[in-house]
């Protein structure tokens, strides 16, 4: 599973990094974010692209597991 560490980044950077990783062929992706807005935006983007998203809260934000 590929991991995108987008903690501390503001939108749209986490969405762009997620899009690029999925475009590169990742079928399972872990995205780490530290703020609420990127969590919502990455989740919305992935769902709109046909992926399922599992969200887990971590000590420093959220871990989004994206699967086809």
C-alpha cells in the first residue's frame, strides 16, 4: 500500500497528491492529513472517483484508506 503524507499541507495540495498517486496506478492508498478540510476534500474527491474511503482518527489527524 502506498502512503501519501499530506499532514500540515493545506488544500488543494492533499487532493492533488492523492489524485497523482491514484493516477499512477495505486489501487490501495493511505493518505495522512492533519486538518478537517483536507480530510473532507480528499474523501469527497476519492468517493467521486469511485473509490471507497475508510477514515480513522489518529493522534495527529486522520488516516484515510482509499480502495478501488
